[in-house]
């Protein structure tokens, strides 16, 4: 059986620069808390979370890494609510900080725009149902050619009736970009890590 995966919520600490607070994206029961001092890379496992008797692996988002400075849940079966803090990580030891996630050396199709080679890849944060709009009669959040900025909602992924927003932005990404491709249909099943959008960075 394929691993069921969720991506944690991450936000900067309000009191100390360089510290990120990692929080639960759903309501559930967590287990297997990590140890302080451990270093986490993008998509590393943080702990496991159980939702309605289905177990998920909770992983760090892309472009997020650092050393665990505080563990905020006990290393035992513990209930958590949406956005409850789980751990804190320190990115300040990483000289230069993280870089933007791009398509790298992956070859594109013949005839594709050269600028597309540097597009920022936005991937599914978990398996689930992908929605491009808030309601069936609502306009899509974004379409090809639209400009986006940090915090712009791109879509939703539904997991067990929990709707997780996909937003543009993150450590190392430019403040603005333009949608150049949408690679998943509305109300389509998607897998963890599946590419949903390609976004051209704007200076």
C-alpha cells in the first residue's frame, strides 16, 4: 500500500527570527515525536498522525529545513487540533538559506519556452482530491497567465473531508510569479508530490 502523506503547516515564530513553528495540518492523533537536535530536510518525516483509523506520515514542506530546537508534543499517542504546534526548527545555521525549488535539470518537451525550464514547481502536499475552485460555480483560484504573490491561494486538496489550501510562497521563493502551466484537472485525484502548477518567477 502506498504511503499516505500529509504536509505540515509552517510559519515563522513571532518573537525570534529564523525560528519556524511546525504545526498540524489536520485534527488527529499524533505519535512518534522526533528528538531535539535532529536535522530535518525538505519532505523528511516528522511523526505519524492518525485520522479516523487511517495512519498518515507527516512530512516537512519543500524548501523547509533546519535543526529541531523544541518538541512541543510528548512522544506518545496525543490528540492535536488543526494548527496545533508540534515542533520548532532553527534555520539560522544554514548559511545563505534555502533556494527556490525549480524544475532543475529535467528535460522539457521539444518546443517548450526556454523560460519554462526555470519554472517553480508547486506539488501536491498530500494525496487527495484537487480542487481548482472554492465551489462548483466559483471561478478558478488561478489560471495560466495570472500573476501570483506570496500567500496567493492556488487550489485545495481534500483529505478525509479536510481541505488544505495550496498557497504560493515559502523560504527562498520570489515574492511574485506568473502561472505558466496547470497540470491537474479540477476535482481530480492527485498523489503526494505530483506537480500541479509551474510558475515563472518575476523579479
